C-alpha cells in the first residue's frame, strides 16, 4: 500500500512540476502560427510568464494586413482542470467600438463546452462553444448598441441569440 501511495504521489508531483515549468510562451507562438494561416497577426505584445499562466499586454491585432483591434491585456490561466482566458479593454476599428471584457472558460466538469461571457459597447452576452453539436451560441443578456448585429440575431422565448454551426 505504501508503494502505491508513493507512485501516485510521485506522479502528481511530476504533473505539477511540468505545469510550473512548461514553456507557455511557446504555446502562444504555436497559436500565433496557426492564426497566421488565416491572415491574422498579433504584434507589438509584451509577455509576462507567470507560474500559473501567461499574461500578454498591449497587443495589436491585424486581419489581412489591416489593424482591427488593440487589446490592453490578455491573461491565460492554465490549471489543466480549469483553464481561463480573460481579455480586457479591447478597442476595435469596426463595430462594436469597444469590448470591456471577454472571458472564456474550459472546465473539466463540462468538457463538452467552452463558456463565454463578454461585455462592451454592445451590452452583455453569454454563451458557449459546444463541441458535440459543433456550434456557437451567444445569448444577449443586456442589449445596448447592436444595430450592426440585428440581422444576425434570432429570437425565442428566452430572448435574442446568435447561433452558428461550424466544421472542424
């Protein structure tokens, strides 16, 4: 019994050490490489590597060579069982003009979904990316200036929502 405890303890200690010293910036550069295939470039960013994740400040986002947005901070927390991405104070060149916060959470309790919550000049939106159904659903919780998006919204008994199916 003592041997089994030592093996499990050593395994969990190894996982924690790998997590703490993992090359988080390299994961980010891999993401940038994948985005570049779709003509999306993130530049002028500053990195702060933390034990629990990665923080990126003052990033400019270009789509097909045109500057589309500037974000103040992007924080990625990696805890294996609970991963969280928080983007704050994003100013865009198109509508909506500002996104105050956007949070995406992956939780091992609900592995079929990434929960999304966002607020900005458009109001408050909540929803998620559902892997099993291959769809994105965003519900409008609080509506502000959404004139540009009205043609994409549908209505049901719970209010307005946006739904999009995707292929992998």
